[in-house]
C-alpha cells in the first residue's frame, strides 16, 4: 500500500486493513482521496467517522468504541516506532486502527494467528495442549516413572494437519499400569488420534477419559469431544484456497459438536476452555449456515469483553464478525443494532461511474423498516436514514432534514461526530459554505486530538479553498495546522505570491522547502521564466540529511533538482538559470525548449502531480491560482518539427525525442497531445532520410 495510505489525517492513526472478504482489502496498491464524502469502497480510503466508503471493520470498530465495548490503546511498540495517534502526520489506516484496538501481530510461531479468519485447524493448539498436558501430569498423583513415560509420548505427537486418518490404531505407551496412568494414556491416545485426523477413535478415547475422577482429564476430555466433532464436520469442506462449501459440511458431526460445546459450557461456565468453547460455537453457527444465531453470538461476545468470556481481542473479533457475518448475511438476519448498522453502511456503497451503480443498494423504505431493530439506538437509526439520503439519493436537503440544527456542545463521541460531519457535508453540497464553515469552526475546539481534529482541518481547508479564501488557510493564527493538508494546497492551488510568503515564513522548515520547490518548479514549467532568477535566490533551511525514510509525510523533493545545472553529454544543455533567461527573452527558442524537455525527461517529470490539479472533488481540486499552462515536451517537439525555422541539429533531436516518447510500448510516455502511428512513422522516415549522418538517426532503429 501507499505509505501515506490514507486519509488526511494523521491523527487518524488507524483502521483495520488486512486481507479478507470483499468489503475489506487485498494485496493491491491504491492512493488516498483527500475528501470527506466517500461512497465507493477502495480498501485504502478510511475516514474516522461512519461512512459507506469505509472498510466495514472501521465502522464497526467506531461503533464499539462508542458503546464502551472497545477502546484505543497506545500504539504498539514497533521498529520503526509507530507515530503517536495525536500526531497529525500519522496515517489513518486499517492496520493502525486494528493495532490500537489490540490486534495481535501475527508471526510464524503464533498458533492463534489465523483464529480471527476462522482457519480452525486441529493443529492450532498443539503446543499449548502439550504444555497443559505436562502440567496436569506433574500435578497428579502419578508415579514419576509413568509421568515421564507419558510426557515423552506426548512430546512425540507430531501433527500433520493435511494427513488422512492413519492406518491402524494408536499404540499406547508401554509401562503405564496405574488406573490414573491408563486414563492419561487414553487421553493421550485421543490427542494423537485427533491430531492425526482419526476422529472416530479420538471420540471414543475422549469419551472414556471424560469419566475420569481427575478434574483436568474430565474437563479437558469433555471440551475435546466438541473439537473432535467440529473438525470432523469441517473436514473436506474447504478447498485449497480456504473457501467453504457449506454442502460439504458433515451436518451430523456439526450437531454433535454444538451439543458437546453447550454441555461443556453448562457444566463449566467459568472453565479452562469456556472462552474457547464460546468462540467455537460461533464457528458451528457459521458452518451450519445460521446467520441469525451467529449475529446473536457476536453481539454476546462484544458485550462480554473479559478474557474469561472470549479468547480473542476485540480487533480480531471485528475481523471475524466482518468476514463471517457482515459480508454474508442479509440485514434481516442481523438483529443487533451495531452489527446491522455496519451492514447497512456497506449496502449504501454506490459508485456513480459504474453501470451497475444501483446493484445491491439498500432501498430507503427497506432501511426505514428496520426501526424496531434500532429501538434502543434512535440516534444511530436517524443517522443511517440521513446517510442514505446523502450518499445513495444524492439528496443533501433530505439528509439535513434528519440531522437537526443544534450546535455541537461538549466532547463528541464517534456517532455524534459522524452526524455533524454528515451535516457539514450536506451543507457544502448545497453550496451553503458560510454555514458549513461556521459548523466546522464550532466543532474544532470540541474535537478529540486523535481522529477528529485532523479531519476537521481537511473539512475547513476544502471549504476555504472552494470559497476562494485560500489565503485564510495560511494566515497567521490559522486553525488549519495539518501539514499534509497545507502541503496539498501549496502544491496544487497556491499562487506565486503565496508560495513566496510560505517559503519565507512557513509553519515549519519543511513547509518552507515545499513552498520554494513548488514555486521554482512551476516558474520553469508554467512559463514564469523572468521570475525564476529572483525566486531561486530565496533561501530556506536545508532538509535533514539523510532524509528520514519513515517520515509519514513522505520524502521531500530535492531543491537541487529545480536549480538544475544542465548537462554536458548527449544533447548539451545549459542550466536553468541560463535557460530561463533565454526563454524569458525568446519563449519559442528551439534549443532552450529542447533543453527544457531534457530537464523534464532526465528527472522523470512527465505526468508529475505538479503538472496538473488534483481531482475536482478533492482537496487541491479547485482551479489553480498559479498562472500559465504546464510545459508538455511532446507538444514542444511537434511544434519544433513543424517549424521550418528550426535548425537542422535541433530538428533532428526533436524528431528523435518525439519518436522515443513512444518507446518501447507504443504508448505515449511524454506529456502532450498524442500522435497517431502514421505521424510517428513519418517522423522516423524524415529523421532517417533527412538527417542520416546525425547521431540521433544512427541511434534510432525503430519507431513505436
């Protein structure tokens, strides 16, 4: 993923991005969209309020925090260190949010690393089971010799999770003759058979062991009866990619598993394995295709966060609920309001550019019919109705009618913040910018440093930008302090005078360097040649050396690049100081234009973001205040080729470079209007026939 993977703001520090179901993410790259209103799911565009465009795990996590069923902890200790969540340079990503909610960092040695995604292998507990067996042996009244024999036999159990049931029965260890020793041996046989996939013999041995008077053997064997039946039920139900085929689940074994786990929980409500049994009952419901029961199980688990009640973190439980319920069940099967709200927001995702934009969308009347499910959460229900008006129906007035006009007061939980942000977006959509600005300013002093405060920088900055008040963002005392927000506006919108101002007295040394780089780059690329010399004389503090590769803002551009000294090989070029003076006096000078093309080519500036504005609906997407149009070297080459006054040496190089814009793919790799293949063929033949002795004709063997 893009290192700055997301949303504005840093202090957003969070989200839950892993691989998973269709809602979430995958192994691909994408860039953030710097805006508030997001109805399209992309996998890397989270915002810290309830939104259809969010990963569903983010929305569910925010709701759980409001309900007091989850809380954000400190950033995990990482190398390099994770930025603090109040630092506005920290990205708001799914992984970061998950880590703050307490997700474990998977490792190759972590048997539980696949628990949340429901891998459910019989081998996931071998090491912990072996340790518990050893402890039980040493705590029992077994003769030491028998305990040693049994201990060695347990250590010899080496599970092969892909193996079929072995031929022949498990051979119990010799030398174990006491009654209690034989009971441990029966348990050991059940264990070896379980890990070997011999479920029938394992069931028989565990059933016999469950009659033991030894408390550990009795309890553990009863728990293992449920696991044996569960693993038998799911054997063969998953393909090589882990995809479940429900029809291949052994229904009878699944029923036995359900009964065994419920019997265990009833007998041992605070037992050693009670939390695990509750979790595996969720798996039973999922394998059995019982979403309504599964919804109730997740609601119970979220409401009982103690380690005695469940054995996974809230972040892992969110992932599990998402992949096994939210992405599979219909709203009718989810009576819990938090889970249902997360599911409803998924059903409001709408991509206006898609021909199937309305496929799968929840209808307003169907959403309104859920009122009874939200009887205990009326504010959440009203928010969902307003969100439907705004995101699905593109009706900001309808959204405002449901959101009220009360001014924010006091700290905002995530639902209150979401309602107010939605109201602000609806005001912006109606063109009521003054009212929206007043709302953003009312919210800022009440916002949490993490999550909320940085997002309001984006909201207010977009408002000021769209209202022609860009200078207010950079005025002394401006409340907009997020460095990423400020940099985007400097790079995309700022006029020369504002860039000079910030280069001289920006909010930080970095901001000064960004402003100066942008100014000099655009002076050269947009034809402000006469201004270049004076602007290049501006001094700013040097960048840290070496640049910090872990800077969440991303690396800084090199100011030496926009003070290019030219080059003395190939097509010889003077530096930018000379070229800009030449172009200021003669804007169409062929040699200077070709050298400007070399500046672009050698630094990879074709398609550079500074050559154009951000998308119109994003921060930086307002019409730029920097004059001129960006230089496009293919256009320059074509103009020189078409100009009979171009000197032969320059004309030959223009032909050579114009043709190479299409090397080697045949696609235009230069900025500028595309040239059809027939025209490129003409360039090739002209170069070869008109300038056969030039080094450029001799170097070129193809046209593309």
